[in-house]
C-alpha cells in the first residue's frame, strides 16, 4: 500500500441532537482520486468541513501526512496543503479574476510591509512570480482574457474553473472539490473531467471529490466511498461500488 | 443587620429599578434582532422620544388644571406609546425595509444614520438643553435605624416595578398565546420558511418594531419621571446600555433581555455605590466587551452555527 | 400595500396613511415647544411657521404617495435608473506620463493656492485635510477590510493626547510625537483589536463603539493626568526644522521663522505652514494606502471583506489580516490626532465623542466605501459646505444622518465607487510601471 496522504478514523460530528457524521473512516493515498457519493443530506459536505477544519469534529482522528490535524483551524490545515472548493462557489466577487489568484498566493508572497511600500527588488520579484503563476493557471482553465474582469461577473462555469485555479495556485497536495460539476452542462463536465485528470497527472495533486454526476465519478475515481445518513455504507473501486447490493438499495430504493 | 447590609440593599434596589427599565428597552433590541438579525441602532432614540412626548403630555395636562396622578400617568403612557409606536413603524418602513436583503453592515449604517437623524431632529425641535420636571410621584418608605443609614424605597420605584411587571406579563401573554405572537415566534425561528407558509412576514416585522417601540416608550416615561430630567442625548447611552443588556442575556431571547437588564442595572448601581459614579458607564461597556469575548451567545442565547 | 393601486392608479389609502403617520410623528414633537420656567415644565404651541412646515410636509407626502406610480414612471422615463449622479474620474492607467503630469500640477496647485486666499480659507482647508486623513484611515478598516469600526475616534484621541501629554510632561516636540502618536494609536488598535476581531461584523461595530466611549470616559475622569473635561491647552505648534512660527521664540536659543528669513512677522505663515504640513501628511497617507492596495496585505483585506470563509480555505489567517487593517487604520487616526492637537493647541475629551466617529463614517459612506477619491471629495464636502451656509450649520448633523440612510438605500457604493486596479499579465508593462515613480494619486 502506498503512503497515506490523509487518513480519518472514527470521525463524528454532532450538532445538538443530530449526529451528522457517525464513525466515518476514510483514507486517501498520494496521487489518488477518491470520490464521496451519497444521497443529499448524507453528510458529505460535513465530512469535508471536518477535514478542512471548518468544523471541529466532535470525535475521531484526522491525520494528514502523519500529523494530527483535527484540532487545527481551517487556515492552518490549508497551509499544510489541503485546499477546497465550495458547493456554492465562493469567489472574491468584487475583485478581479487575477486578484483572486494573487490573494490565494498570499502566504507564498513577500508580505513585508516596508518591502511593499518601497517596492524593493525582492518585493517586485515576488509579485512578478505570482503574476506569472496566475497567468499560467488562467491559461490552463481558459480564463486569460478575463484576467481583469470582476470575478462576480463571470459565467457560472467560468466561476467554477476559477475556483479550482485559485486552489491550484496555492500548490496543494490534496485538492477537495465539493460538487464541481453542479450546474455545468455535459460539455463543461467533460472538460472538468479532463482538467481533474490533468491536475493529477501534471501537478501531482491528490483529489477528494464530492459529486452527484455518476458518469464523472465512475470515470475518474480510483476509489469511491458511499455515505448514507452520516455512516459509511460501502467503499471500493467504481466497479465494486457499482455492483454492491447495499449501494443499489440506498440509491434506487427497493 | 448592620449599616453595610442596609447600604447593600439600597444599591440593589436602585439597581433593580434602573435595570428593569433597561430590560424594557432591551426587549426591543432583542426582538428585532431575533427576527431580522439587525441591530436597530435607533432604538435608543425611540426611548428618548417617548420621554419627550410624555413630558409634553404631562405639561399640557398640568396647564389644563388636571392633577389626578393616575389620569396624568395613564394619558402619558397611552399617548407616548401611540406616538413612539408610529415612530418605530415609520423607521422600519423608511430606513430598514428597503435594505432587508443587503449586507448587515449596510443596514447597521442606515440605522446609525437614523439614530443621528432622530437625535438632531429632537434637538432642533426642542432645543439641546435639559428639560426638567418636578416629580409627579413623591414620597416613599424608609427603613432602618434612627441615626444610621436608612433604606429608602420611593413610591416612584414601586411604580416602576409594578408597571414593568405588568408590561412584561402582557408581552409574554401576547407572544405565547396570540396568533400574531405565534407568527412572531415562527419568524424568529425561520423568516424565509414562515413567508413560504403564507404568513405576511412584513406585517410581523412591522409589529415587532411597534412592540419594541411601545416598550421603549414605557421605559421612557418611567425613567423620565424617575430622573426628572431629559435631553435629546439620553437615547444614545440608554440604547447602548440596553443593547448591552440584550447581549448579556443572549440576543434574541426575551427572558434573556430581562435578566441582562437586571444584571446590568445592579452592576452599575454597585459600581456607583462602592466605587465611583463616573466609572459606571465604563463598567457597563466593559461588561459588554467581556461578554462578547467570552460568551458571545450571552447567558440564555442559542449558539449560532456558521454556514459553510 | 402595493395592491391598493391596482385599478385606479392613484393610491388613496397609502397616501392617507403616510400623511397621517407624518402628522402623528410631527405634531407632538415639532408642533409643541417644551420649556422650563421657574422649575415648572411648560408646554406651548410652536411658532406658526413650524405648523406651516408640518402641514405642507403632510400635503407633500400625501401627494407623492397618491401619484407615486405615475411619478415613478415619469422619473424612470426621464432619468434612467439612478437619480444620484455617478462621478467618475477618467482612468489614466494607460497614459502614465499624462497621469504623472496631472498629479504634479494638482500637488503644485494645492501648495501654491493658500498664498492667494484668506487665512480663514486656508484654515478651513486644513481642517478638511484632517478629515481627509481620518476618512482615508477609516476607509482602510471599513471600506477595504469590511470591519465596521465605530470607535475610530478613540484612536484619534490617543494620537492627540499622546502629543499633548508627552509634550506637557516630557517636552517632546511635534515631529517626534507624530511618530509616537501614530505608533501609540497603532498599539492601541493592536491591543484592542486582538480580542475583538473574532467577533462577527455587527458585534464588532458595537464593541468598538464601547471601546471608543471607554477611552473618552477615561480621558474625562482621569483628571490628575489628562486635565479631565478641561482638557490640555498650550500645546505648541509644529516647527520647521526647529524654526518656530511665533512672534518670539518660546524656547531659549530658538529663532522664529520670520527672523531667520529676515521677513516681517505674520501669523499667516503659521496657518500656511500648518496647511502645507496637512497636505504632505495626506499625500503620504494616499501613497501608503495606494501601495497597500497593490500589496498582498491590501488584497487580503479586500478578500476578507468579500468572503472570509474562502480566505480561510486558502490558508489566510483572518484574525491576523483583520488585525493588520485595524492597526494600520488606527495608526492613521493617530497621525491625524497628533496633527489635530498641534493645530488646535487645545484638546479636550469633547472633541472625541461618538458623533465624531459617526461623521468620519459618514464621510467614508458618502464617498464610497473603498474609494479614496470618493473619501477626499466627501471630506471636503462635509467640512466646507457647512461653512458656506451658516444657517446650514444647525442642520448639519441632521443632514448627515439623513444622508447616511439615503445613501445606504440608493447608493451604498457611494458617490464615487471604488475602481479596481487593473494589472497586466504582460511582464514588460509590469516592469515599466514598477520602475517608474510611485503613483500617489492613482485611485
């Protein structure tokens, strides 16, 4: 078994009387694309929120590269290399597309106050590198011509791609996508499919995906976790999951 | 019981008196916050306007030669409540309703603007100087040794307790028993859902402002008579104090507002009694800061879950 | 109540309602006059002209409500959608030399102008510049970082009192206190900001308001040190490299400005010197904020205002970013405060009430949150306009309040909405702009 990038065990999340996630176990190996599927309200996004530190799980352990992260705040987990997108796209709407990508590189930049005020050579170099990096990713997701447009004015599919690009400029190890194909047309979905495969191939990023589009999921996933009512129902390769009677029951009913 | 004990009880009584009026104002903050999630910054000015109207009514009745205290008080309460309710209604219609769906800060800035506007409107109409009024209800009881410190409980304080109690009971009955009260509670739970169920939420929100303003008017009449002096600036501080009380008790919770008001009033009275009158406002603000830091949900508030 | 107008086009019911409400609101407040005569409270009908105002107001509201539908139709037909003019400066980003030329002319104009006008005008301009500085500073906190700070005046007070106290007790001069005042205010911002910045937006607003009030009450009551309500007077004016602008040197061995240059004494020099100093401070402020906007930290502020959850998901620490905005905003207030103390020569807690915070906020709101040109314009309007119309003075705060409400309803983005800096992906241009002069006025 290759090295585990992220490993969650016994993960639970309780809101008052509601147990949204119950004894969830999940692992992602380096270079894998793993999907989480399940009916609406199954707790997929809650698992995401626990893994990325937006919720403090009420129980369980999360290891990222062997380091316990379940108590860390979200921004610290992000700094370790776990970044995510959101179900309802969260862009910096009033800022330009390019600025969105520059903000994401914040912690890689020269943030010295005086360096910036006096435009020292090192500051200029760091800004230039950031712009180049942004330009590279804009090109990759096909948004170069919109660089100076306000992010909120982009079409929906473009916003989705910008959000992924914004994750990628941070140079993550694990990219978590929350329903990236929601609201996309079939054409855009297949572009997304290619983009995700390419991210793994050319940029070595592992991917955890929540998705309802079964074609996309079956197409690109190495493994799939099926969640129902906050509990893991089944897991395995797309083939195994597709043929699992439990899964068929949960999805199609009797 | 020694002298120190008497002094303590005196401070407690004073604190509860003022605290119960804070509670009345705080309910207005807490109800509005509970339903539309905004801080009605102009609420303190409503209280101030309530005092002014009451003074005008009392002075007018005195000029007419009416000297029955009961009649004067009732007239002051009724007219003051009518006028301030109208203010509450109008403010919501003009300054807040158009902003219902915008950012919280936008609505708050509008509310601050409204507060400044009302304060200066009264200043221009009635002048910025203090307006004083001889006390309507005089006398009281005294307990304690002949030569030592005496506890005094004035009739005015008793009136404040009784009227506050009656008002709170009426409010509780209204909220828990009436149809509109049920609609109010539903809106506080989930405004969008309530609208989908066919309840006119705009009406409910207007009603919330009207009730809040009416309670502020009651506080305005009571505190105006208790202190005997008003000016256009009293609303600012009273508003802040009441907001503190609402947050202290847990914003959105009506029993919380009452509890918060009483605690704040007593804390202030003790600060003034044992430490220094000048610093009593500092204590109130510090209390606000401390609660927000360590228990932003207040004593009886529900925690808010961040929606990611 | 829109369903009443379905058939006739005239809205009788809302019209009667609105007029009735207006009468109810006005009659017992504007219509009567409370006075205290010999400890007796007396109420009287107000002057007849006020009643005329009330009645005409009610009639006006009645007519507007009655004919609202035709009026709105007419209005949108005539003017398009937006009633308030949108002021915008043509973007000169493409033409750098022209832009630099214009900025140089503007600065030169600002510096030469005071020599040709009255002292009063220069003095007023200096006051306006103080508000420009305060507005720009608060704009960092409110407009860019999206943190509603209602206690901004507290930091202004810290700056002013730092200078006054350090001068009184340790004899420090204006120039060293300018730095210390800014630093002290920043330190206060940092210490106060640290615990409160975790709070949600509207709570933050109220807590900062509380802090501002606490600072004022402490200044008011700590009589032994601050002089309490009497304040501190005889704060010396700034010097020009040690040259004083007084008739005779106050300190032994100093030479007054006019003697040094061998010209006659005129108090006008002092006024102009203060004005020029204010211009320089504003230019520095503008330069710094413009740089900040194009730096990682400035972008992070705006990102935080837009979406703090997304910020966290990208590894930005919201508390640290908020704290930096709060601290830097406070520092500008500190500079402005120090200068204010030096200009006035006298300060007391009365200058630092909540109303002052509200005025600064009104400037930011009117100008357009985030927009620096807007803030400058608004600060000038807010300080100069009341001076031109004396009778307006009385209604100044009333108008401010009304304007804040109306702006939020009609134009929350302000008179001159913020413009986004356009960055080039092309490296050559990037190099060109980077090697050039700092563009102080590019807003």
